[in-house]
């Protein structure tokens, strides 16, 4: 429900008032139906309210409540509903009537329901329990695609980027035009001690606070990287950050030729902005903790940090063949 947002910090109160309003609304409907002489039988009213509460908890509340907690809430609300339907003797009789009718099985219809309830349901449950206790010798399959096919477009901060045609606005030559050749030539080289390179020309030195253009954006991307990404992806960009081993899969190693080196820059932009939860189904089951950075960074910051990752590892983004 996008038109009625749950407000962070007020969710519990909002939830209780919404439920209360709905229940009052049901009570009003029930009351006017009863006035019109077509009251809903107590049994179905109770069951209906209970199902409504379960559905509300499952589909309305965000972030999703785990099943175990919903089971507790469901049990508590069932107790509440029992108290309601057994408030007075006539009401309780009214509630029990359909159950007793089925038990007595006086009509063919009730008999049929009784057969289903007493024979088929236990059989189905027994079969289910039997199946789930059968030992299995197969390893759980975990098929996943490390680099799933990207979508054609990705939406970040309300703007749609077409992956085939989008360009990193910071990958520019001194004239300010998109220029992959120029920036490739100013990337840090892949040899030993490359980061201690004597940057003879300041044009290539990201440590120079007065750097301009491409190399200045690399510097800014580096700041973003060391404020946000190095905990996981490591200060050498090799996926060995302080937190890395708390996670499975471990964070991507950008120095490995199998990650950003073989990806288009817009693919990386998509992956960084949407994170693990934005992976398409082929990427699952995959408990990636990679955060969806569009929630934390601006579009410009994402482009800059992506560019920094290429600069630092000395790889060029793959181009569309
Ligand atoms: C909480 C840990 C964590 C943080 C922080 C984090 N990442 Fe990740 N990242 C991961 C994990 C785990 C993976 C591997 C699984 C995946 O691809 O989703 C990953 C994957 C990636 C990939 C995909 C590489 C590929 O080969 O497909 C990119 C790109 C990336 N991260 C960039 C970043 C950037 C940029 C930042 C900072 C803005 C960042 N990550 C911060 C955990 C993290």
C-alpha cells in the first residue's frame, strides 16, 4: 500500500489504530446487517475477523514480520476472539451451532464436511508430516548466477537509466566530455607498488587536493569508498574488509579479474544502486548483504565510487561490443 505509508517510529501505534478502525467498521456493518435482519452468524464473524487480522499482519506490515511472531499474534488474537464470541450464553450457542451441526451430521451437506474434516484433513497432514520426515541424501541445490543478466533499465532516485546507453557523467576528459580512452590512460597502472607511484604530473595524482576533472572525481569516489564500502570490500578492494567473513557470500573482490573487470560500468552502477535485494531471481537463493546504495548515496556519489573502484584496481570497464 503506497498511498498509506507506515511512518517509522509510529508503526506500532499506527498498526493498533488501523486494526481498531477496521474492527469498528466491521462491527458497524454487522450491526446494520443485524438491524436489516440478515446478521452474520457469530461463527463466521469470528473466523472472518481472525483471518482479516492474519492477512493484515502478513500483507500490510512492513518490514515483514517473521512467521513465528505472526503465529504468536495469531494465537493471542484467537484468544481475544474466543472471549468475544463467548461473551454471553446465547452468543456462545450461536457460535457453536455450525460446529455442532457438522459433528451431528444430520444433513448430507454437514455429513460431507464432517468426512472432509475428520478423515481427509488428518490424512493430508499425516502425509505431509511423513514426507517432511523422510531422510534425504541429496545436497541442497544452490544454483546461482554470480553475474545475472541485468535488467534493460534501472531506476535510481526517480530517474531511469538505460544500461546500454547510460554513461558515467564523471568519466570525462579535460574538455568535460565522456571519454573512456582518456580515463583509461589515466588509470593507475597494474604493476607492483602502483599506488606509491611517483605521480610526476599532477594530472594523475588523486592525492593532490587541487586535482581537477577526472582525477578529482576519482579522489571523491575514494572518499565515498572509504566511508562506506571498505568495511566489507577491504581497503585494498580485495573483498577482505573487517566484516567480510561475517558474510556468505563474502564481498566481491574487485582486484579479481572475474568481478568488475569483466563488467560494463553501467552493470556495476546497477549492482551498487540496487544491492543484494535488487538481484533478479537468477541471483537467488543468495543471501547477499550488499546494501542497496541508492538508499544511502546520491546518484552522483554512486557513479564516482564506481569510477574509483576501476581506477584503484587498474581495470577498465568493459565496453558494449
Ligand atoms: C555489508 C557489506 C557490504 C558493503 C558495506 C558493501 N558491499 Fe558491495 N558487496 C557485498 C557482498 C557480500 C557482495 C557479493 C554478493 C553480491 O554480489 O551481491 C558485494 C558485491 C558488490 C558488487 C558486485 C560485484 C560483481 O562482481 O557483481 C559491487 C560492484 C559492489 N559490491 C560495490 C560496493 C560499493 C561501491 C560499496 C560502497 C558504496 C559496497 N559494495 C559496500 C557486501 C558489501
